[in-house]
């Protein structure tokens, strides 16, 4: 076990010492497939029944036997007994260090330098959300679509938590059935708790509850690329996201094909949200080819992109001093 796993086992031991009954131990044995290791311990159940001082040591011994053989059982036990939720209420600061920090470290699905966007949706809409993800990537947004972005070898819940803890924006596809989904409701609640901006996509249902205050985008009948564009426009209208999004756009545009690149830059200009200086910087960083420069020549001329800086004009009173004048 690594240090992170040992810390989690220590939390499990603390939970068991404070909370477990005989039947809980049996449940633990059934979940882990280690019932014999539990029932064969000579002191465990006796020390539990009589409240003996050596009970914590017995707990540690049994857990050591269980997890030393298979450390992959650690998250299963935590999940089955909701130990992370118990510890979050008991010690929020330590919970963050043990459970949240490790989740953030595992969030390696985000594209470097892009805005991080978590997409909350019903599983029936995976294909539509995947198409929207492609459109968002063109703008420099790395979208996490659950069920698609999770590697088969990783725990689904751990990956979702990593995405929720490290996201910068949450997009929620609100449609009939969304309110009844435990996962969708928890994802929105997570964003509210972190005070993360939420962009609801209205697809037959309006935002509700605490996120009912967020103005939604009507998406029914629209193509995925069009919805992606409207999400970007919404983000650009928010000052707290504008600069970061423009920086990630520059990176994304540099890798796009000419037609797509020039169309998106022209669309961005038509929204009239960015300043000429912001557009100038974006154009200069977007790796434009000669063909692309020619296609965007009017915009380039207007914002003054690619112009060499003019030489500084000195205002010193000695600039025009004639050293040939005799005394």
C-alpha cells in the first residue's frame, strides 16, 4: 500500500472502531470475500462485545490482513459503508487532504491549458454530449463526459469525483428525468457547493431548486455544434472566465484546419464581446497560415495584428543637440 492508501485504511479503522456491530463485520466479510479472516480472529468479536481496550488493535490486525492481500478493496469498503461521507462531517479539513487531494491528482483527463467543463447528463444522451464535446474542444474547452472519458481500469465514482472537484464550469442538460437522477442532482449540488458557475441546457425542463436562478440555454432542436457555440458565448459574457477562455482558444485554434479556424474567428468577432486588442493577441497566437491571413485580412487590418512595433520616439531635450556648435 502507498501512503494515500494507508491513510484511507486508518480512516476505515476509525470508522469501524466507533460504529461497527457484529452484523457490520459480517457485511464487511461478504463485501470483501474475507469473512473467514474475520471470524477466525481469536479476539475480535469478544473484544467488541465486552468493550475491551485491545479492540482497536484487533480491528487494525483484521484490516491489515484484508487489505494487504488486495488494496483494491479499499475504495470498495469506503463506498459500501459511505465512510468518506462520514469522515467529511467528522473532520472536513483532513477529509479534503485524504480523499479530495487524491481525486484531483487523478484528474488526468483534462486537456492541458483548456477550460475544464464537467457535463452533467442522463446516460441516454451520451452520443449527443460526445458530439458537443468535439465542438467545445474547437474553442479550447476540455469537456468531461461521464461514461466516455473514464478508463475501464478505473473506478467510475473516483473519476467522477475527480472531475467534479477540479472542474471550472458545470453544464447540465436539464430534461425530463434529470431531476429524478441521483447522480445528476448530486453533480449539480457539488457545483453549487463549490460555487462553480452552472450553465443549464434546457431540453424540455427548466432549471429547478437552488440552480433555478441560472438562466438556461434553450437547446431543443439545435445541433450539437450550435449548442457548443452558445455555451462559449455565455462564458465569454462572464468576466471571470473571459481571459482564460481566450487564452485556451488561441491554443485550440492553432491546431484547427483553415476553414474551421477562420469560421470560428469570424464568429467570435461577430459577437462583439472581445476588444480589438484581445482579438489582435488571439490572431497572433493562432498560428495563421498565409491563406488564413488572407481570408481574415480585413479583421487583421482592423485590429492591427502582425504589425511590427513602431520605434519609440524620444522626447529628450538633448535629442536635437548639435555637438558641432563652437564655443
